[in-house]
């Protein structure tokens, strides 16, 4: 991790930088700071990959920094730990399930927010994916957000302030800060400095990830992600070759779902082993059978939670497949619009420029729009729990029709 200060890390978004540093100055009692700049409950919103949680961690670093002369110096141990999400007084909550339930809120958020800081003057609780809060879970969180302990700062991260994304009751209790998507140059800088990527690889990852920092990182560090992206884009070429598209899609769906499971298999196994150890499974002696009577229900609940997390991971991976596929049809539209438009907005997949050009020559503008509509509908169906194979086959049928493939 680089040792850049909070101000340097947020330089690409001046409004975010100034708001966070002003709040931190108020929280740390800096002379001349506006005490109204610090709220104890915040809502950070922004598009996927904009770095909402990174901004929240930068805020935390500015609050717990040990440097008396600079807010969030980036060099002291507290800053380094906060930015890494490992500081003892910075609680980073990353829900994995499809829906955040009441029990999770009470155990993982409310209980931790109520504790006093141990080494810093503030305790910061950052909640990612707050848009997944079940209405009853949001109600359970309300009192904590409304009246947090004096030394606690709570930061909810969600895509927007829309009622679909966040409880409006929670929204009304928080100070809102919009985190815009980073510039392409900023994503490139992060990939080169923090991941050791080459300038060309970083530039491609920034463009094809739509400036999504997390995904861009994976594109320059994980070969399987690079391969899946290429296979996703190539579906647009298979569409013109009969059954190849359906065969390629079936293989891609299967492999994507397997990837979502395999990537977390070890962590899930360790989680189960830890629970079994806590329950005393495998022990012998008098009274063990009675003590173990509740173990089955605890393991069943864990299996249920792991299943929900697995479902979310599969859905997320398949959604990325569709985002990549949509990119090549978008590039075909840009190509049809002419050189001037293309030089202004650029291509999502510059390394597949040839394929985009071929599609632009073969498919009408209305047809390309219909292709994008078919992909959008497939994404929606996945969120409605339609079987992925069925959803993808339906999408490909519509795309073939839009491309006038007989």
C-alpha cells in the first residue's frame, strides 16, 4: 500500500476531499474548524466502483491519524491500519448475503457501534452494501443511526438515495455525500502504483471496467477474470454462427457459477470448521450428546447463510458477463456514430475494436439498441431468480433476431 495522504488520495474528487477533511478537523477539534462539519451518521452514495468504501476508509484515517499537524497523513500506523481496514477502532462491515437481516444488523453493526474506541478518539463503523438492508433490518438500525454514541461515526454506503436503494427513514437521519466515479487517469494511477500494472494494461482495465476500481484491480491481477471477459465479449461474435452462441453461453454460465463457488470454498470450509470447533463437535464423554443437541440447527443456519452468499456471488459474476457483452454493442453504436463521437467518448473494449466494427457494419442502429435491451432484460431476470441458462438463452434469441440472424 502506498503512503499517500488522505488529501492526495481524494485529490481527484475535490468536493469529497474538502468535505471529509472539514469533518475530520471538526472531530479532532482543530482550531478554527467548523463544528457543524462533522455529522455522526453519513450516507455515501455513488455508482458501482466509485470508491465509496475507500472514501469512507479515508475519512476514518483522517479521524484516527496520529499526526498532530496533518489530517490523515498516510504515514502513521493508525492511518495505514485504517486505510487497510484493520484498525481496531475502524469496523468495516461487508455483508455477503442477498439481504441484510435483522440478526446481522444487531450482532454485526449495532453491537459494534455501541463499543467505545480503544486507542483512538473515535470509533468508525462503515457499512457496505447498505442497499441490501431488509426493511425490518433498517428499522433495527434506525436508533443507532439516529443517536449514535458521541464518539462513534457511522457511514452507510449505497448506490443512491433512491427509495429502492436505501430506507428513506435512514436517509433522513444521515448527512449525504456523493462519491463520483474516478477519472480514468486516477484508476490508471491506482493500478500502476498499487498493483504494479503497466501503463497500457492499466489504461485498458480502466476503460473496460467503466472506471470501476475494484474490477479494474482484478482485471490486471487475475488471469481467470481476463479470460472470462474475453469469452463474454466473444458471445457477440458467436451470435452469427448458429448454435455456437447457445453452446458458448451454456459453457460460460457453468464456468462462471463454478468460479463463484470455488473462489470462496476454502473460506466457507474454514467458517464451518470454526463453528464446529466452537460447538465442541467431535468431543467425547458424558453429557456431550445433550450439549450437542443444538449443534444441528446452528450448522443448518450457517449452511443457509452460505447458500445465500453463494447465490449473490453467482449473480454478481453473471452480471459482469452481461456488462462486458453490453460493452461491445455500445462500442458498435459509437462506431456507427462516427470518428468525432468515438474520439470524444472512447470505446469500452478498445482491444476488441475489430469485432465492434464488424457488428456495426452488419447490424442496424435499431438492431443494436434492441441487443442492449435484451441484455438489460436478462440482467433483470437474473435478479428475479430466473434460471441463468433460461435467461441467457432467451437473451440470445432476442439478440439473434435483432441482428437478423436466421
